[in-house]
C-alpha cells in the first residue's frame, strides 16, 4: 500500500556541522542556526516516520547546474511538504526553486498541505533580497510556523511537534493537482516507447547516467525533466523520438507537443499567476502586447488543463474616460456568453465563474485604470475572475500608484520572447497537427 508522502525542503549542510556539539552549546552563530534547523528537520522526520513516507535528502545538495532526479520527482509527486526557511537556507538557489514549485502546487490545489517554517529572525526584507517575490512572501507569511531565536531544545521540540501535527489528518486519497495530471499524461504518452527509445532523450535533456538508473519508470523520469526543460532542449529531445512515436501514435505525439509549447515561461511567474482571487482584489500585469504570450503564461501556470480554452476571455474594447460602467457591463455579458449563462440565469454567473479558474485578458485598448479596477473588485462575479493586463514591454499600461496591479516577474525581454518563438516554431515543425495559435 502506497503511503502518503511528505517532502522536507531544507538546507542544513550536514557535512559542515558533523561534530558532536549540540546546537544549545554551539558558539559559532552560523553553525548554531544550521544545527537548530537540522534538529527541527530530524525531529519532524521522526514524528512523521510512523505514518508517512518522509522524502528527505540528507546529503549536501550541491548538484551544480541540475537537480538530481530524486528531488525533481519528490517535488512533483509528494502529497505534502515542509519548507524550512532560515537565514542560511534562503541563500541556496535550490531552496528558492523548491519553494517556487511547492507554492505553485499549493496554488493549483489549495488543500495541498505545505507548511512553510520561518526559523529564527528571518525577515521579509531578507526573503525579498534572496529572490522570493512579494506573492511568495505573503504566501509564506500566511502559513508560517514561527521558530524561536532562543535555541532551547524544549522549544525546538515543541515547534517540531506543531509542524508534524499539521499533517495528522492528511490522506493519500487527496485530489491530484494539474501539475501531477500533466506529469501523468505525458508519462502515459512516453511509456509505450520503452527504455531504449526514451534513452535517446538523455543527452538533450541533460539527464545524468546515475539519475537515469535511479528509477525504473523512465517515462515518468523524462516527463519530470520535460516539465522544467528549456524549449531548445525539449525540441532536441523530441527530434530523437518523433519518428518512432509519430509512427506508433501520431495523435499522441501531437498531444505531447501541445503540452510542451508553453514550457518556456519562467516557473516563478507561472507560480504567481496560479494564485486564485482571494481576499483583497488584484490584477496581474504582463509586459507584452501579444495575447498568444498571455495564453502561454496561463497554460504554463495551470499545466495545460483541458478546461482552459473555455475559461478565458480576451477583452479589448476601447475604454474612454467615465465609461467604466459600460465596460463592466460589456465584460460581464461576454463572460456570461462564454460560460453559456443565459440572461434569465445571470444570478448564477458568479457561481459559474467560481466553478474553476476563469481568466480575462485585457488587451492594448482596454487598459485597466482606477475606476475600472474598483468596479471589478466590487462585482461578485467579476471579482472571482483572474484579470491579466497586457501592459506593454515596459509596463507602460500600468498606472502609477495603482497597488491593485501586480507585475508578473521576472519580466519578459525581447530576447526571451524571441527564443520562445524559435523554440515553439521548432516543435511545431515536428508536429504539424498542433495549432499554431498557442
């Protein structure tokens, strides 16, 4: 029977603190913090070990330019996670990337059990300086279990017990999120090829020999790499298998290529865009004028779900001064049409919008301004949709002093968009059955 899997993200550097001095007696401040974090980690593992499969890498994580496949799969396959954040841990780019994937998965499925733990005197400013964007910081604050700066063993044990207690009712039967569904679908497409053909993707995807040997289900290994690979690598990997896969199942290859097209979008930006409207209203600003780029962002954020095509609306009506009411009415009518809500059922529109994520892309002519934003926030149905403004290369359509507009970062530049175009074109050359509207 498969047990529920809990991943512990940490940067405790066990090699550096291999001596027998307990953290309470450690004189070096840095080593004391590291030993304190290690104690929390080990105690949480002990408390969870009887009831869960704890996914924990005790080795110093220093994989150079790649993550070991074990960590890639743990991040995508775990049922819950503990994210140990300290002044030392946030210096690791790997902790930041783990935090990005884990918070992304919680955005995709709110009941995904992620317990971020801010240890010691870790500040908002330190998180921001380490690259944790504003949305990630607020997300971590909302769920944090604060540690102590006193470093007493009793307090450390009590904190570990509180962390472990958050998982006591977690069940393995939880609903899959869209990321796991993407991995499962790509795995199903790849598995029939067999290990010999799949091994041809190792070199372009940068899969090391020891990683390839680590798990027997090689289709799932390749799927995890494809989820995070840059498009040039992905295109080269597809070239290695296109002849065999297309000959066996051309429709399957077309589906695979379609799922890979938006993978150029930065994971941090995608994770932010997966945050559903909740609490104080806000819209997102993407620094492009291209609605196809916006589509890629949405498909990347939600891992190409089948429902997305029917849950988006592009709104590009010119908005004159004082026309907010007319624009809101037109937008609401457009959403109702898209969701097949007849006029006599307009009282159900908000419920239909909340059924699953719905997105409104505001084009060049429909620049959001204060009055329109206030109207969107005040309407129950419209406030339930995620709004995305095509803001121009330099965010010129984001009004100054409008805090409701959240810029998607890292920002795009011409080089990244050009590279995305070339990478997508290369994939489309291999799979002519895929729509070039993506």
